[in-house]
C-alpha cells in the first residue's frame, strides 16, 4: 500500500513539471521570461500574443516596461501562442522595404494603402513622410490590407483627430467623432502630440466625451471593425430599450416586460409563422442629459446618443432597437404613435435606397432600423385591446423596414402608385388587402359597391402582414404571392365603410417589373 502511495506522489511530481499549474493572470497582463526579451500580451482566454519587435511594443506602451511581469520559462510555455500583435493604430504610417506603398494603420491591424503623395499630404500634412516607418516584411502577414485611401478628403479610422484651429481632440471611428475631455484623456489612451491628425473636415460628433483610458482604444487585441451588415432572414433580433428621466415607476417595468413577452408571438402571428422575432432582455437607460434634448416647442426628443450609449454596453447583434420613454416625446401626436428611422438597407426591389449609416448609431452594420415609440405609459397593457393596439403599432413600424413604397407596372407600361397613400410610405386606403401598414380590404357587395373588411371585423385591432408585405420582407417567394386588388373609387377620394368603385387586380410580376426583383446586394 505504501509503495502505491509513493509511486502516486512521484508521478504527480513528474506531471507537475511537464504540465505546470499556471498562475492566475488577468487579461491584459504583459509577461516575459527571464533571459528573453520577447514580451507577450495575455488575452482573456489565457493565450499569449507576441509583440514581434520593440517598435510594435513602443507604439502601445512607449519605453515603459514597468508593467511587464517576468515569469519562469516553464510557466510562459504553458500559455498557448496566439497571433502576433500589430502596431497601435494612428501612431505611424507603415511601408515594407521592397514596396513603395505607404499604409495607414487602423484598428485590428488593417492597412489602408495611401494611393499618392497628394492624398498623404492632404490627410497628414506636408511633413507626412516623417510619420513613415519600415515594417519588416516578415511581419507583413500579421496585417490585413483594407480599402485604399484614394481621395484627399478621406480620413482613416482609429486616429486622434483635431479640426484645424479648434481646441478639441477627437477619436475618429467610422464617420463619427467622439471628443476627448482634454489632452490628459488623449494621453491616457497612449497617444502623443505627434500622433494627432489635423484637418479641415468635420463629421457628426458624439455627445459623450472620452474622460480617460478606454479599453476599446488601448487594447492591442481590439478587433477589426468588420462590417456586420446583412440582408436579414426569417428571424429578426430586437432590443427593447426604455429611456428614463427621474424615478421610473414600477408600472413602466411591468409594461416593458409585457412588450418583451408579447412581441415574439405577435410577429409570428402577423407573418403567418413564416418569421420569428428574438427579443433581448429589456434595457433601461437613465437619461443623464445626453439621451434627450429639449425642443423650442417645449417638448423633448431622443438623441442619437441613446443608440450609441446602448452599443457602448451591448454587442452589435440586433436588427432593431425599439425605444420607449417615461416622458412625452415631441413626435407624439394623435395619429402618429411612433416612427422608424431606416439605418441600413442592402436589398434592391423595395423602392428603397441602398444605404449604411449604422456607424452613426454605434453599429457596424447589423442595425437595420430604430423605432421610437415614446411614452410607454400611454398604453395600458393590462387591457387586451390596448395591448393589441401597441402590438399593431410595433408591427407597423417594423414593417416600414421593407414595405409600403413599391409601384407596379400597368398594361400600358407605366409605373403606378395606386397601391400607396399620398405620402408614399403606407398602403392606400383603397388597397384590397389588410396590413399593419395600411389597406382596408374590400369585399364586393354587388352593384359596384364594396365593404371594408376592417369595418366588418371591428375586433381586427392588430393586423397580419399581406402577401405583398411578406414578399418584401423576404418571407414569401414570388411564386407564392397571390394576385391582389385595389379599388378605383367612382368618386375620387371617397371615404366610408361602403364605397362604389371598380376593382383592379395586380400581380407580383407587375410589382417586380416596376421595382426590380428583391435581391441582396451586399458586397
């Protein structure tokens, strides 16, 4: 028995030497082994990433090695190797000795080729060559070559920027500038006066200032700002947000929870189970004076900082942000329960422009729309009729991402807007189908008279999407879209539950002829 025990102890000692127990090291720790000058950065998975040369280390930490911890070689070897680190963005322009191309460095080791000396001088000034440093060719594979800077008005990302003649320093990312509170905040993020890019161009500016070191700027492993834009699919993702001023009554939290519980079912019902909605846990953001602003009329409106603040704290994983408040917003009026801001669109065939303004709101492209619903207290969600009304308003605003703008091609080869209201963004009162985006549905009574289906079914408070909506949303193939109708009233502009008119039929092929096929056009 004793022999077995001693053998077990001896085996354990051998295993400990081969597989040492690693000390607990926090992510972001700098380590090296005794007798070796190589320095590594530990990530949150316990992997070590090498600074491939002193130049790369100094771009992040200068000549300050005080934070580097020395560990035994056997301990260092226990941390698996990850990818090499790259130069801190915005601190130098790079070139490899054998190639004349000069590159700007962006976050995540992205190299932006500068197309000419003229462009370089326009961005960095006449002394731009003083910023250029050689990158050993053996390290070039650590980087990714991005889109060229080939216009004099372009600015790379991940730079400290200053508008000429103005005192404020900014962090430039995407098409957005975020101000540093002062030079001390710039220095806390590892930048020096010679790193500042001074130019004439102005861009949209965030309200929240950078007050000190921020990990997204100081982390050598900060990832490349890959575009997250997509054309969507059968499932949409939604983040419900409530912006609160002052004390938030318990009833608001209860109503927010009710929205979270109801919306997936409402969306599945409205899409005939062809679509699904995944709803994140509700988020409450306290308005510190930056999330809303007063209007000259005495009301308040939400600012872009609301979405930016959300993305400061949450991943870029949502197609829609739905914003509620515990105060009235200026846009609220009797027939205007909310509005949607189109942020990105990568789909043709919808009579919508292709666009991507996501970076202005903190997303890298995933965000498709922002829906502002205003004061959630307007709805008494314990009453089913009121809850159904809110369901329909949300379905209406979600539907605006795709619907209610298309024309159709007539027999005489003209494009008609007869399916649309005068505003061009809702289905006409005379549409023969019903949708959250409009339409009355009309049933023939004979003698050229038609009855509104909405009048016929007064309980139809929330409304399903029509076949045409479902096609535009990408949930129904063109082959499955049945012909639909609209009325030409005998008396132009006629209103009422019963009207006289002529029923006209439209096919999906006529819609496609006027708008083109629905197609994802992302690169």
